């Protein structure tokens, strides 16, 4: 099981599209729904598509057949199983074989075979004894170059030069000459070629191949092993063309040595490839040569695949090229996150079809626009006539959509995105080209693979009916094909459903429960390790379907269900947006939930303490930020059982995260709020203690302001201040000033900015950024990347300013007026920051005049700031510059000092 160890705060940083970070692995960033490894010839598994490693590695090594073990198994007349043969050849100790030779076998396998096994296969056992003696030395000696960048300490590992060259050559030659069996004879020849290669006697290695290997007319495993060593020796002699050709032969004919042979080939230039293609005499050689070209140059493999098709449409390696192409497409159509267009410019879909007409055409090429019947047009006319003009983005508008409107929504996933590192503009058209090729090939090839591939491409193009029809017609007994077909049928069914209603949810639980219900984790072998555990679990079909349903609920206006498909209830604390919270609460309180809602969605309503209190605090906080103190009080009265914002902390004793235990005097989201919240900041430092950053006003006239309060008491105090502020005297002025202070101090700029956004302290984070969005809901597809951005209603600084204005009008003290004006100016600064965030620079970094244009834009911003957002600083400067308050502010506020000068 792969684990994440990132906190939510840190995790939010990686939800942005920043794939270059050290924690990113592109092979974990899409849903591998079309299983690459269903190719029949498993020797090509390393050549499937991967960005994380040079070769694909998500398979068990024993899946690739080893022709050497097969050869030995056949040599022993299939008396041993494959695993027993592998053990005998590769793992058994040399001493065990010597004991067998003496007639006293101690090894369990050799005992089972009996002493007569040696008599029957004397030459083979003698060869294995010699091979096991040589094996520890069969490495080439590393020679450090004077210009080497890396320092290597003296390596004490054995290598071929540790053996006496003349004695070893003499012994192997004698054994070769004595051997009667041609295969065993050729194996000794292989050892002679290998030993000379690893001792850098390259000419001798080439000669040994000609003398001891080639004359024996066998082209099995020993020959390929020797040919591999010959090619290495030729590379050492600078015979690159010959070496490439022989490595190519090993690559073509060997099952287990394809990856190493490919690495050994030097095909970095066109000439090297052309040399191989010129020498290719058979169709198999030409087919393989084109595969190498297509594998190395993967920008557009279709032309190469066309050449391979002309040679052999049943070619197994043509399927490898196709599955790599499909995998590349999946990365653009099935990313693990769909980002919003306006924020990340990473999706090709927008609601404005004119902007992306070509891409929309690509996506919907297989699903032509349905012509409405005459009756449907009449129904739609009267529906529009009498149904009013509901906002299609509102929950009511979304819920009122017809099946056709839901199916036509361009944001129904899967959609095309620019989600991978190597995105190319041509990728948008690649799906059409690959579908044409696959459709053509399935008519010529006898392998059902091409029908499955064609069905899958239609699935990506949203032609779910056409995809399902192809799947229904496939006749196969291949278990991997059958599993892929089964999964694709499920995908087509779910993704093509216009609306997910209660009836369909029952269908999901009845027929597809295995794709949604969590299974118990299998016990893991304590010795099992995986170098990629750091990245977490590989995205699965189950995860994709959860995303699809989250997307469907979102498009239907069921935001609460959409949210809970990908998030926990406790996650609302990070972005307590009122409308979303209300939708989640509505689902929580929904009676008669379907089985799907109970088991799949409601399970994410996790422990937040008293759930009613949790919701009440969020609503009360929002009311406070709107200065609706009476409403806030009514909610807080229902929140007195609130046990604290549901945070976790790492428990070193238990070695796991446990619920945070708040101290009796700590702020927990509801209790222990200092009366400094009504004060003003001495200097702007969120990291300093409250007594260092904040200073109290004179509360003596307001005894109901307690030194420490909970939110209910705070709301009650504000209600009383509001009543007093309705008067016309100095006390009323101070009451309005205190209300203004609280609203400013709990805004995004205030020292107590955490109080009404479900946070436990004022340390920095996404909640305290001036995000730019013109949308009430910044999410476009679903809430999966919920922590990606702030989703909190912005502060209304005018609320604080309006209370300050009342204080300014009522106060008779110039000092108090100066203090109030400074607070008003600070709130006005917040309004400017909001304006600036909504109007970012549109100058492109690639613009040659980027610096000049950016400076001009900044100058324009400064002009707007001074003209529209410096009203109260100007009044303070022109009317109250001589006050002690203004003089003190010049010493503590550098910006005010700069403005005054």
C-alpha cells in the first residue's frame, strides 16, 4: 500500500499544476483504464509507455519468458518445471551440483531427481558447475577515465580479469572439444566469447564466436547469448554498424534480452537506423526496424505504424505501438485532476464554443448533434416560456436541465486537457487519426485486441453506444481481454448516463458494487518493498468512476454529493463557503438515502464532533463577516457543543495522526477569544504575540466586553454595541469604532483573521490570499481539487468602513478621529488589494517588451490606487497631521510615513 505523508497545508501547494516538483510522478497522474499489459507477447512489457522511467516497469519480472530457461527445460526432457529449472540453473549452489556429481545429493530437488540424473545429463551438469564457477567473475573491469566527473572508490568486486586468462581459455577450450552434445558445446563457446569480451580481448572474442559458436548450426538461446557478447566486443572495436546489427538480431529473437539489447544499440542518429533498415531482409526484420524508429521518435507514430501495418497487420509489436499511443491519449483525456480554464489554462474545454471550436469538434466528432423532434421543440418552447429565466449555473437551474442539456454539457468528463508534460498541439487531432488506423487494422487482424482498442477510442470520443456495440460483438477467451471488456462496458454504462438519480444509484449498487465498495487491504509481506511507495496508490478504475459521479452531481446542481465523493466533511473547514456548506448539510439531513448514498457518499461524513454544531459555527462565522450579529447569535446558540475545529496532530508514541486536543485556554474555533479583537494593531506582525501586535481601546464604558469570550458572547457584545452605536454621543462613537475594529481585525488583513474562517491561528495559507475570480463558484468540473484554491466569500471592507464613518461623524476628539481615519484607510487598502487581484497583468513573459509593459501596468495600478483607494490617508494627512496619533503612526507604519512625506 503506497502512502502519502503530506499535511493538508502542504498538499494544497501540489494541487496546482506544477509537475516539475520533486514529488511529481507523471505515471501517477492519469487513470490507466486501458491496461497496457494486455498485449499477448509479454517480452515487450518494458516497451510500454512510461514517463517515470526509461522503460515500463509496472509488471513482475517473471512475466517475461526466459528462452534460456525454456531451452534447459527442454534439454532435461521437461522432467523439471519452469521454476525448478530456473532454480537449478540460476540459484542452486555449486556445492550442491558437486555433491550430485559425487553421487551423494543433499539438495531436496536433486534428491528427488536421484543420483541417476547426473549419469543421464553428465555433460549438462558439468557445464553448469563450470558456469557457476565463472559467473561471479563475469563482469567487465571498470577503467576510470582521467576526465571522469564522478569519483569512485576502489571497487573490490570480482571481475573477469581476476581469473588467470590463459588457464581459463585453456580449460574452456578443452571442455568445448570434449563435449559431444552440440547445445552444450555451443554453451562453452558462449563462455569463451563472454570471457574474452569481459577481459577486453575484443578481437579474440570475435574470433571465438566464429570458431566455437557459429559453426554449430543452432540458433537457440546459447546462440543469442553469444551473439549479444559478440556485439559488445564489436562495440569495443568501434565496429558500430556490425554491433548494432547483432544487437538488433538479439532484440528481435530474444524474449528476455530485449531491453538490454535495445540499450546496447546506438540509434541516436538517422544513419544508424537507416543502416539497420537497409540490411533488413525479411518482413520480420523490417517490422522490427520500424518499431525501433517509432519507439524512439514518438511525436507522431501513425506514419510508422502505417508502414508496419503494410508489412504485417497481425504484428505483435504493432499492438505495442498502438497501446503506447492510447496511453498517451489517456494522459490528456483522463487526468487525475481536471483544472479550471480560467485559473490554469490547462483544459481545452470552455463554455464558449467559439473559442475552442476545433477542440469541441475533436471531442464530439463521434456524437453528432441530435435533431430535436417537432414535439420536443414544442415542449422546450413552452418550458422556456413559462419556466422563467433560471440561471443555469444556480442549483435550481442545474437541477432543471433535460437529459439532452446534461449530455451536451462540454464539462462532462472525460474531456480533453493539456495535462501531460509533452503536450503538443497535434495531440488534439491524434485521437481521430488513431481511431481511423485502429478501425482499419481491426478489419485485417485476427486479434481481438484491435476491436477492444477501437471500442476504447470511441469511449474517449464519447461515442458510448458505438463503443458498447463493438464490445458486445467481441468473441474471445483471453482472460486479460475479457477483464478489459468487462471494465469498458461498465465505463460506457456509467459515463453515458444522462442523470444520476436514485434509480440509477440502485443500479450501481446492484450491478457494479465492486467498483465502489472498499475492499479490505490485503496483508503485505513484511519483506515487500516498492521504491515508488512515496507517490501513493496508482489511480484506479474505482477512482475514475468516483470522479465521473462527482462531476455528474456537480453538473446536476447536487454540490453536496459532488463534494463528498472526493472529500471528507471535515475538509469544509479549509474553505467554508456558505452555499457549498448548505448543500452538504442538506445531503447530511436528507431522509431515506439510497444504499449508494449511505455506503459510498455518506461514509465521508467523518468525525467533526457534534455535526450540528460544526455547521452552526460555519454559518455563524459567515453571518459575523457580513456584520449580521443577530443571525450569528442564533447560529452560535446552536454551537455550544462544538468540540473544536477537527484538526489532527502527529502522535509519536502511536506513530499515527490523532485528533488535536485543545488546551483549556486555547482558541478552538469557538471559545477563548481575547478582548484584543476589539483593539487596534500597534504594528503588522502576525507572528508576534497578541500583546505585542495589538493594543486595547478603552472598554470601561462597555462592561459586557469580557477579557475572554466565546463566539456566542462575542455576538451578544456586538449586538449591544450596535444598539449603543445608534445614539449620538461620544459613547456611540466609540461603540461604532469598536465594531469597525472587530470587522477589520477579523478580515483577511487583521491580526485575528482566523476567527471567522474556521482556522486555529493566523499563520499564512490559501485562506489569506486575494484570489482572483469573477465566479461565485470557481470550480468547473467537481470539488476534487478542493484545497487547490480559496473558496471563501470575500470580505466586505465597506462594512467596517461604514461603522468607522459613524464613529468619525459622532466623535468630538481629533485624536480619536485620527485613529479612526487610519483604520478606515487600512480597510480601504483591502479594497485595493481585491481590485488588484481581479485585474492581474496580462503581459506575457515571452513578450520582448515584457519589462516595459509590466512597468507601465504597475504605473497604471499606482495611479488607480492613489485616485480611488487613498481617500482616508489623504484626509488624515491634510486634516490631522499634527495629532499625536498621526505622529505615532508615522513611527510605527512605514507606509504611512512614506505617504505623509
